[in-house]
């Protein structure tokens, strides 16, 4: 990919801004079927990453993702902390020694998603952030295999992610506290899926600005 970790502070600022903008909405989603602390935990992790932003921006991608994963592991509570840590640590592992172009990133991201599936003992259709990340991984693979322009991918990803989050509304929760609600979990978007979609949207927005600059 033509983007360097030097962009990390900008990416982090945009993610934090978008999560803050939607914090009340996400909390309401989480209070409906979860513990209600998802935004707090996520923002705590973002604050921890802010303290490491300069050092992370000076690393190569593999080491940057490793440090992001370790930071999230130690700073984010709840299931999302362990799952995001797993995502980034395995992204680092799968990309070590690779030139990070779109094809290699798509493969590394797919491997990282599989690690998250194993860690969470979950898959698509179970009302989790995987319902966003799996379609995003598929879109990455499709664009990489077809050699489509990166600008087209960045334009498509926010909608792919948003559609994945919206799809959780009519899913029955089988993981976490929401699973205890049975059919009462229906009709609510999963908070973790919502924040995953917002993170994807924030990243795509920053990278789009970089490609058009």
C-alpha cells in the first residue's frame, strides 16, 4: 500500500472524533442489549494509543500493528479489547517481512479476521463486529484480486461496513451478554458492529484525502 504509518496520528484523531460524535448513540445501543460500557472501554483504548501515536508512526507497518495490538490488549476492557488486540497482533504476524501493497494487506487482514473468529469462537451472523469485518475483508480481497483502483475501494468500504452493522439489527445474539436476551436481542444493532463500521469509515475518509491530495 502507498500509505505509511506516519499517517497513524491522523487516522487515530479521525477515529476518535467519529466515535465521540456517535458516543451517545452507541451507548444507547449497548445499554439495550449489552453492558453499556462499550464506548467507555473503546475511548480508553484510543486515549492509550494517543500516548503512543508518535512512536507508532515511526515504525514499519508490522511493528506498528504489533504495538497497537499490545496497547489495546492492556487498555481496553470487555470482549472488544481482546478481539481488537487479536486482530492487530495477527495482522502484524501475517504481514511481517511483506511489502504492504493491497494484495498482501488483504491476505493479512483475512488471516487476522480468522484469528478473531477463533478467539471469539464466533463467525458471521452472530451479531458481533465480525458482521462488519468479514464483509470488509471480502471487499478487500475482491478489489485486490481484480486490480481495481484503491480510490474505488475506499469509496466502497464505508457502505460495506455500514451495511454489515445494520444487518445485525435482525440477528439473534449468540455471544456475550446479549445472548442471554434471546429473541429480545432482535431489533437492535450491535454496538461493537456499529463502532467497527465507524472505525472503517474514519480510516477510509483519511486515506481518501491522502489519495486525492
